[in-house]
C-alpha cells in the first residue's frame, strides 16, 4: 500500500472508505500500528494523561508534542502523521504558526486544534501558509475547566445547532479533517452527511467517516482514568500490538465498531 497523502483523505470520503486512526507516542508502537494497517496516526496531547500521568491535557507543551512527533515519525512508513497543538499553542495565528512549523519539521503532515470561534481565524491562517489542519469539536479536553469535566456534548437542541454550525465553519476555514469527540450518534451522523471533509469519531457513533481511539485504550492499559463507554480493548482479539491495530481497523472498515454499546444514542 502506498503512503497516505493529505488529498487522498477527501478521496476516501468520496469513495466511502472508512479511515482508521490511532494515537501513538513512540517509534516502536508506531511501527506496529503502521504494520496493522492504521491510516492516520495522531500524536495526541492525550500524552499528558496516558504517558505523563497528569489529570488533564493542559500541562502538555509544544516541546513535549514535538519530541513525541519526532519519535513516532521514525516508525511510520505508510500512515499519515498528525500532531496536536497543545493548550494555548493555538492562542493566536502567529503562535500557532510557530508551533505548527515545529511539528511539521518534526515529521507531522498535519496539525490538530480544538474548537471553532476565534480558532477559525487560526485555521485559515495556517492553511493559507501550507499547513494542513484537522479540527476537533464536541468534547474538547482543553476546555475541561470551563466544561467542569469530560461530558457528552451537543445533547440539547441549542448545543446541537451550535455544533452543526461550527462543523461547517471549520470546513469553510479550510480544515481537511474533523474529529468529533463524545457527541450523540445521530448528531455525528448529521454532521458527517453535511460535511464535505471526513469526520473521525471517538465516542461519536458508527456513522462518522472514520474512527480514532487512544492507544492505551486500544490495548487495555490502565492509565488511571475512568474508562469511557466508547473504549474497547482490541488486544484480546488481536493477540499482539499490530494485531490489535489490525482488529480495530477491520472492525471500523466493516462497520462493526463502534456498536450501540460503545456509542451515545442521545
Ligand atoms: O489527544 C488525543 O488523543 C486526541 C484524540 C482523542 C482525538 O485528541
Ligand atoms: Na488531543
């Protein structure tokens, strides 16, 4: 299989091919995920929780993400590498440009940032400067202080309307992908149908254009945090790290994951 490119992601949506994404933080696991047929690998700021042991993603720095991005990049041959802009690394267009440039130099092909609102200007600024952007809406963990916890988003009609508007706005601003985290399945399905860019769900039901899980959750590693209902341990059926990635990939491509037990109906 040939390496993924940014324009190939839009083709995948057009062709109805599901996208398989996992997070990763080092070269050895990157090699295994690549071998398991993972399409997209994300150096998530979840590393603050699952690698560093913090209670939130807020302590993560650009140095941290750049270090892990360089490690992961050395292990990949086919998957497209995305790196998170950590807390406040997207506070202004100029700050985001500097951080994103470092992450692309470390080997990422795209950066991900949370939210819409003033972030729309940041997305436009980066895209105009040849930096592909993945947006992230719904539960945005960098908003944990305002939200008061990690909760399902878009449950009432007003919140759902705002989420639909934000999804179209990030696409308009130039985002290439959209991660939807912890939103009811029907809302994620609506957004996926309305959007021209692929949606990647986590706790967002089966009708997104792709799915993502945190590596530690895929492998049943206890990271000391409450396990949300959308998490599934694929190591049991996969038998190895690459096997777990392959089992997740098959389940996503065949529409078997997530099922109703791993989704929020409303
Ligand atoms: O940081 C992360 O791992 C993420 C995914 C959950 C999408 O943002
Ligand atoms: Na993240």
